[in-house]
């Protein structure tokens, strides 16, 4: 059956482990003779470049398509965009404003049984490719994937798309995760119950609104922007709400001595993370950015197993 990588719920905990292990094997000619359409409704530096270069190194060909060129639900429907790109490409990798568009595109393709897969390169709901890269980065610090079990990641900031995928991936690999967010920007009970479905090897998910307490003993601190793409009108309000939810040297001092710092980037120094921490010895953000390409070998491999 054709596999779509729309969210880590499509993959499940065992699938996440399998993708991370496959990714760690690095480039292989798994896209030989295939092409990938890359559609971006929002800006991107890391995702666009890492995906395109992974396609090249896996023996495939990538075609970059801007929002204006296809105009999902503007120039033509999401379904028609998917079926059109499916005439030429084996994979459609897209960054979209509205996550719901993905299931419409996937349904339109599946109805034709044309074996074209969709990959989520970030939506308002989740960022699954990022989470695979995050696990690879953390595994490097722990002697490999098996070393992840029993670790603890504390995410400080907005309970957003990045936080959701991060929590799913952490729990699947045995890493406990605490989401530390101000009231009103935290995951609700239903989301926590969904996240708990990913937990293996005694990992657990918790919530906190007190960063100083939450980070005690943490193996890694993680943050993302307070205002995601598409939320720009809320920036002022969010700056106030998140003022105490910043990874600073004082916060890092409260974590474990060996704790590392992760950020999916782009970063806003002085907001969710201080310049000193981002540039400091505990920061692994560039290794993390580099692993965005590694991650894609796992994602392409998982998709290929379904065809
Ligand atoms: N982390 C990430 O997705 O970065 P870009 O928005 O630059 O792709
Ligand atoms: N949460 C951010 C992530 C950017 C990579 C956003 O959606 O804009």
C-alpha cells in the first residue's frame, strides 16, 4: 500500500524507530530514477535544501515549485494539484499552511491508485521530518539509538507543530518529554492522551509552566520560535506571554551538567533562546540542521518499503 508521511501517527512508534535507524545508514540509491515535487506554501532554508540534496544523493531528481506556481486551493484545488504532480513525480513533498490539505491530496491520489506518496515538510499541525533529525542529533550524544532510552527532553516554549512531532518521536524511542509552556499555549488533555500512545520503554510525557523546575536533570533542552509562520499578528501578545520561557544560561545551569540544547531554527536570539546559549558549547543546532538531510534517507526508505 502507498505510504504517506503526513504525521508521525501515520508511522507509529515502531515505524519511527525504523526510520531513525534507516536514516542513520546515510545515503543509498533508494530514489534511483524517481522524481520528487517539492511545494512550499511558506518560506524555508533548511527543509528545502536538505530535502533537495537528499533526493540528489539518493539518486533522484527534485523539482522545486513555489506556492505561486501551483496555488493550492487558489489556482486549482488541492486534489487537482496532487493529481497533476502525480502525473510526473513519485513523491510530493510539501510545506503547507493548513494540515487538512494533506489528507485531501492523499485521498485524491489513493483514489486513482497511482502509488504517489506525500511527505509533510511542515504544516501548522506537525513537523515530522524535523523530529527524525532531532532524534538523530540526540542519538549522537547517547552512543546511538539504544542509548536514548531513559533520557529526558524538556521543550520550553510554544506547544506547537515542532513540539508535537518532537514529543511523538521522543516517546517512541524511550525518551521522556516535558512540555513547558505558559497557560493558553500548552497541549490540552486530549493531545497528551494521543501523545501517550507513542510511549515505549517506560517513557512518559508531562506538562509544566515552571521552566526552572522543569529542566532539572534534563538531558536536552529544546525550543522553537514563540510565533510560528502564519501567526505573525499575534507576535506582540506572544512576546509577553512567553517572556519567562526562554533558554538562557541561568536556565541551562539548572539542567544536567551534560545537557545539550536543540532548536529547529530559525532562531530569534533574545526571545526563545539567548545568543550565549545558541552559540555556546552545549548547543547542537548545527549538527541538528545537518541531520535534516540524514533524516530524509529514513523517510524515503520508509516510503519505499510501502510500494
Ligand atoms: N527547521 C526548519 O524547518 O527550518 P526551515 O523553515 O528553514 O526549513
Ligand atoms: N514552529 C515554526 C517552525 C519553523 C521551522 C513554524 O511553524 O513557523
